[in-house]
């Protein structure tokens, strides 16, 4: 619960600092959920743009244009959305780290672990993806590498959700769960069933769930459990 | 039996806090709250700060002026899809001040440590 009001000159006593930091954290939780809502929405739209937009274009007068123009517009849209989603990701991860720092300082603790390093995660993903492609010699190599990167990034996402929130809100679990399920079902579909459309279905469904999470997080920030409860 | 009183770490922490709160610009829990929140978010709009502090508009303007005067933040007008907005950005000096507050928070004795320092 945020204090009723902070008066103009209420001289802060030393022990007020921790109570004030707790107020900042309580506020931050609702604020951070709204920021994560934007993150889910942006990634949801970006993933849909990869898989769905080319088919949607076919239903519009856009389909009458030469193939080269269609391809250029679709690719530009993908690049712009990916850039926006990556920028939002870097910002939200930084914000989550700073919130984590404030929380553990409020508890009088020092960080025991270093912030997650994206490059390390990506390196693991590329090595794993390469190993899987070599072992399966699959024709869907690009999909497999992409799925490995996304699966490893899901661990990165879970780690940041855990650092940003205590407890992790409902939409965080749903978003991370949808992501993991999409990565696993995509693998199963490509490696075991050799069915590339399953890949599209898995990630398309995850993107729609992420859009739902964005709407939920944006409008359900009032029913918050207090920080640390 | 008389105890030893607060240990050197606790004394150092309280001295640090004393220094922080001796500064005019941090002699208000609203201003500390603004600095802690700005330290995390780097930039906040005036309306978000109103929501955070529950201050009246005039009070918030006063707090922001005090913090801006001390060089801890910078206010400016930005144009967004929702119209023009006043935003506050933390400055480099503000970041240093924020890190100081975080260090003090870490060193602040918890309730358990407090009672341990009380004479038995």
C-alpha cells in the first residue's frame, strides 16, 4: 500500500529510508507490469509479423504488387519490429536488474549472482543449435537453430522475470510457459514428426498468448499482492 | 550486564546516513522516494511521479525544483502521442546519490541486528 501522502517537508529519519524504499518497490511492481505488458505486446506482434503477415498480405490489394516490392516491404517491417522489440528487451532487462538491486538492498543483502549475460546465452544457443542440426542433418536447419536460440532465450526471460517480480505475476508465468511450450513443440514437430507447419503453429499460438498477457498485465495491475508477500 | 552497544559497521552506517540526510535536498521522504524511483527508472513523467508520491501538484513541483537545484535531476518537456509531458531525468550526480542511498540501505541494521546491539 502506497502511503497516503508524502508531506512537503517531512524530515526523513534514518530508519525511514527502508520504509521509503519499500514504498518505491510497491509502486515499481505495478509500473513494471505495465512495462512488461508493452514488451509482451511488441514481441507478440513481431513474431506474428514473421509468420502471419505474408499470408495477410495475400488477402489485400498489396498482393497485386510485384514480388520484389512485397518482399522488400515485408522484410522492412520485420527488421523495424525486431529492432523495436530488441530495444524494448534491453530496456526492460536493465529496469528489472535495477529493481532487483533496490529490492535486495532493502533487504540488507548484496547480489549473490551476476546479471545474466545475453552473449553467453546466445553462444550456448548457437552451439546447441549447431550440434542438433549436425546430428539430425535436418533440412529445416534454420528453424532448428532459430528454435534453439529462442529456447535458450526463454531461460533468460524467466531469469529476468524472477529478478523483476516477487512473486512473479500470473501473466509472467503464462508468457514464459507459452514460450517454453512453443520451443519444445516446435522441436518435436521438426525433429520427430518432420512437420515444419507445427513450428509455425507453435510460435503463432505463443505470440497470440503473449498478446493476451499484454492486455491482462495492462489492465489487471490493481489486484496486486503486496511486494514480498 | 552492560552490552558493547552498536558495532563499528552499524556506527559507520548510521554516520553515512547522517551525512546523506544532512543534505537539504534529501531532507524529505518524498524527495528520497523520487530519487529511489528515478534511480531505478532513469526517467519518469510528472503524472507518474504524482501517482508515486501522492503529493499535490504544487508540492511535487516544489520537490522537483529542490532536486533540480541540487543537480540531481533535470526536468524537460517532451512531446508524446498523448500530448506534451513534463519528464524528470536523473543526472550523473543523481546516479551517484542514488548509489549512495543503495549502499546505506544495504548497511542499515535490520530489526534483528538492532536488538543484538541492545545491552542485555
